C-alpha cells in the first residue's frame, strides 16, 4: 500500500555507483540524455473514459481492440472496450462488485474492490486482478483476487482469491500486477504488509502459476524489502534476460521511483534488499527528498527503450494528494529515466494520480490518469503520445513550392508538436547532400496573420546548431528560420545569447494551404549555415498558435527548450 513517509530527513545528494556491496542510487546516463526517443503528447487525442473513477489500466488485445479496467469510486471495478484505438469506448461492464461479509461474531462489513490490473495470456485468455478492501476492521481479510475470461471478455469466471492478508488496514495487501514469462509461468506481484504485523514495513511479494492462472502457489515469494521502509506498487516487465519491477521506495524522505531486478532464468532466488546492486534509483535526476514521486508504472517501447510514469509534487506543493502524472524515458535496461514530461496540464488545485502507460504501436503510447484537471469530479482520462524516434534525414531532393506532395515526402512525418492545444504539426526531414529540406503539415482551425511580427503570428520555426555542440545557451553559429502561415520568412543567427536577424544565402521557403490548416516547405543550403558536408546537427522546432496578438502560445519539440541547444534533437544522415 502507498502511504507517505512519516518523517523528513536532511537532504542528501545521492550518487552511488553500482557494485555488489553498494546500493545503486543513481545510474549515470550513458551518452547524451537528449538522444533517443521522445514522447510528444497529443492534446487533440484526450478522451474521458469515465466521468468518475480512477486507477485505470489498459492493454491492447491480440485482435487490436483496447480493454480498460478501473475503479468506479463507488467500491466496484468496471471494464470498458474500444474498437477504434481509444477514440470511443463502449458501455461499462461491472467486473467486480462490492459485497458484504459477516464475521464469526456477527459483525458485518462491506468489502470494496480496488486496484484493478489486466493481462492477456499467451493462450488469449484475459485475467483481471484486484484488491479486496473491507471497510470495517477485524471482519474479513484484505486480499488479492482474480477473474478470468476465455472468450475475450464476453463471460467471466467466479472470483478466485489468491492471497489473504490480515483483516485490518495496517496489515493488508495491495496493488496486484501480472507478468507471464516466456516459459508460460504466470506471476502476480503485490505490495504486502501482512508479514510485518508489529511494524509499518512493507515488502513486494509474488505468487506464480504453472497452468495459466488456474492454480497458484500457496506461499508468496519475497521480491524486495528494505528494512524499516515500505517498498510498494510493483509493476513487472521483461527486459533482455531480466525481470525488472518498478516500485516506489521511501529510502529517505518521500517516495521515489526505483527498479528492482532479477535474472529471468532464476527469478527472485534471493530478495532484493536495501544494499543490493539490483535495487536502483530510476531517474537520471536526483529529486530533493521533500519531493514526492510515487506510484510508478513501467512499459517498453517498440524501440526497446522504456517509459516510466509516476505521480509527483515537484513544482507544486507538499500535499501528495495534489500530485500529477509525469512520464520519463529510460534506456533498454530501464536505467537513467530522463526527458520528463507531463501529459495533462493540471492546475495546482487539481490532481492526477494512480496513473499508467500502455504501448499501442511502434509510434504511439497512451497515458491514463485519475484527474480533475478540468474541474469537477475525478475521472479516468486518456491521452495519446506520439513517439518521436531518433531523427534521420532521408535522402531526397525537394521542390519547394508549399505543396507537401506524398510522392516527394512519403508518409513518414516523425516530428509532432501539439501538447498545449488543438493546433498541431507534423514534420519530416530530407537532404540531397547540399541542402536540408523540411516539410510541415499544420492543423490549425483559426489562422492568425500578424504582419511582420512573426513571433506573435501562426508560424513554424526551425532552430539548428550545425556543430551539435550541446551548449547550454545560444551561441554564434546557431540559426533560426521562421515561416508564417502566410509565407513571411525571417532568418536569425545567435549572438550574445539572443537571436539577431540575419540573411541566409540561397534559403527557399514557401507556405501553402490545406483544409483546416497550412503547409510549409523549407530548403536550407548547408553552406548558408556553415556546414561543409553532412554531419550530425541539433534541431528544435517551434509551433506558434495565436488567435490574436495577445492570445496564443509557442510550443517546442517535446523535452526541448528554445534557448538550451543541449536539449535539442540530434539529426543524423
């Protein structure tokens, strides 16, 4: 179970290298943390799955449909299904309903259902797990239970209790999550206070099944435990030859996301204790101890890179109930999570908790949050994220005419910007060895032209560091090209940390129109920006979306900042 740490200790800067005798607190990020994939959240894709509820999880089934399970916040667990990749959802099915039980002494208690999780097994069966939570103490045990379906959710088995803890909140069990190994073994992980009835400690436990979840081991195996603390909220994942589990760990101060891991061939033969090298602080950045960052959820991208969601108070308040969802990207072994982003823009008075992430395709992920970011009740919301891969300029010569022709550009537009509002862009890169070519398709229902003031007009800007210097500030030799929706072109070079107007010999740019938006093509001669040949460059892009000179915003590529070239994307050839 997730609770806040009781005391706040003095902040320690924790940088401990990995060894067999020392706990690995921070994994140094290999190479430049701005390389690799990024996630660009698509504001226009937001959907309210349930107007009231939370703790939602979703998976993509073998038939391509999506299934989501969530708490309805009335003590029940519901299931919904989508046949259009989450754009619309069907009517809810009550999968687990709250019920009443009586003790041997005649006491009666309602048992609420919480913490749903779902998996599709290799044989196609669906298994949904949940947490039984009795309202009254000393009547019925806290428990982990499942139901299964062999017909893609049309019918379900009776509930099967896998594990029972004590009949009291302080000694309960919580938050089941599933994993099926390559050999078919099905595992369920959960947070477990039951072994520590004289303390507030908590461990991660695991049960397993050799017959697709029909029968289960009786005794729970210890996955991880930190003496005196509370490992919690496990989510497992197979990476290479390891099982990696994201957990929250309150080693010092508030909870932070950690990973614990074991070899796939002999999983959890020894528990991961406090000093184990198999226990690792997940983020590349060391957060202050007073910052809460709990309830992690891990998934793997098609590239092999990993993504981690969690809920955090950073930049908000000390009240963890007002925490919000954040997502970070790690390497293929789930180390050094960086490029943090927030899928939902939640006001300080709101919340966004009990989150999860799901991978829908090579180019798309989905984030789910229990949030009231638009006011009212806390409900289940989803948003899709476009995966921006490492950028490679394909070979090709382009005629710059403001017509983004499919025959010239193809269908691959890997750059996406559009997390702040309904206006968004998709962009592609080409080169013929002498010039860089860019195309943009901008979706914008209200185009605003502000004359010569291109900074407050609907426009697209390209920011280029030809030397890929990774400087933290704007330096001479960096360039910016801005093209408005009406075709006005302005060029700039960095001088003294600011953009100053400049001329780029041979530059060509043209804007065109499309339904509900505009198009832009640009050709930038390599020599005009000081390049003697093709070499890796740093690139950022900005999208201006204005309704008037005083109403609008500018948005950059995910995880980048206009004035920090070290955050820009690398482009290779």
